[in-house]
C-alpha cells in the first residue's frame, strides 16, 4: 500500500516537472518567434539590433529591434541607401 502511494507521488511530481518545463519553453520561444512578418522597408539608421529567430519556431525569420518596436521580417538585405 505504501509503495502505491510512493509511485503515485513520484508520477505526479514527474508530470508536474514535465508540464512546467514545456510551459517555460513556450514562454521563451514566444518572445523569440514571429507570428507575422513586416513587409515594408526599415531605414538602416533606425535599426538597433538584428537577431535570427529560434530554430524551433514555426515561422523563421529575423527579429529587427528599432528605436520604437520589434518587427519580424523574412529576410534581411543590407542596401545601406
């Protein structure tokens, strides 16, 4: 009887650990993934940072951080005009 309780508690703890890890990963990935893309031009002087999206994202691209916001684009071209 005690062994059943121990196995039940261990199983419950394992499920909680797996669920919390999956939730944590979803929170991390949501901030480094794109849900939609910006299709306009961004003047290079406004760009603060360019980062690739996480490889696990469904939509890959680049996160462009400007002085005011973060935008997702499919590709980056360095025209410098």
